[in-house]
């Protein structure tokens, strides 16, 4: 956890709605002088905040052993000190496509004083990212707070996750954080992606349970549809119930398909 017992307070010279943000750097972080200049520069040039706002600005990103190491600047114009217990943030590319999601806690974040800017070092680990990145992508990423609720993914066994291709699993996680939750007391199937081989079609799906209680769906008959016509059937079998307010990732493979698509999948009536 980052310590903030010894603080250097730097006047950024930035007036925001009549008040000034103070850049606060903890000496225990051991920030080099040249990095301090970088934080001071960004603290001065970033757009002004309105009252009662909290922002996170990504300043630098680099690949680090399968994950990403980020330097961010947290700014706030809140009237009193506060701490964050759980704060989900999304890592986006220049087209606002989610690249990763991380839930920040007190381990990642300091306590915040009113009207301050603070540098924070964050690591996004491999299981918090939705893919790997080229060097040129690192300069256009940004961080945002995730304000919309989501249906959390139900935990699967490692061997179950390994049945998904890397592309399908990454798309599934990306879709999940970008999609509003299923309606209250609803159960539906969401098609995430379709992969085709020479003769088979494999669909990646989310079973989304909007009920508070778990649903016992031991097997689910599905149809592969091209246009308005159902062209193949299969049945998926679940190893456990779908938990309440969760999304259950599944795959369905349809064999001996001669149509080229496009395809969709629906529950067979």
C-alpha cells in the first residue's frame, strides 16, 4: 500500500472554479525529480473540474510481464477527505473499446484530501485485461470510472475456461463490461461471437440471470439460425446453476453446417 505520511504539496497554479488544486506527492514513493516535473506539468494542463468531481487521468502505460504498468493522476474537487473501498475502472482504446477492467481498493489508492491531485501507480494483470497490446496502442489508452452496473461473470473452472478460444474469451469479457444488466426477473441468452471452421460453427454465449435466486438450467436446447431459418440444433449442459444476478459463459457447437452465414443463436421453443 502506498504510504502518504510525508507529503510534498505543490501549487499547480491551476485555478478551477475559483479554487486551486494542490498536487500532493508522498516522499515515501521515491518519485524521481524528473517524474515530479511530469506530474506538475500534467496537473497544470488538464481541463478544469467542476465542484464535487473525481477524475482519473492516464499519464503513462507500458507492457509488464503479460500485464500493464500504468501511471495515473487522480484529481478531486470534493469538499472533504474520503477513501475508496471499491472503485471499478475501465481501460479504453482510442475508439472507446474496453481493453481491461480493474476494481481498485484501498491497497491501490491513497486517502484523498479535498481539492488535490495525486499520482498513483497501477498494475493491470493479465486476468484484468482483454488481450495484448502493440507499443503504439499504449500512447492512446485512457482510464475512466465504470459507472454503469454489470452482471458479473460466474466463476468457471480453469478447464472450462480453456475450452474457449483466446479471441472468444476476450470478446466475452469485453462484451460483459460494455452491456447493461439483464432486466429484473428476466433470463436471456446473449450471443457474443461466432467462430466457423470447415464444417462447424461455435457460438460463444452469455446466459444472464436477472433473478435474485439461482436458476437450475441443467440443459438448454439451442437453434442456429441463418436468415429466418433454423438450420441446426444442439443442446448445452451446465455443470451448475446460473447464480442470481450473474452471467454464465457457455459455448455451443453446431456440426456439419453447409451455410456460410451470417448466423445467430436462439433458445429452441
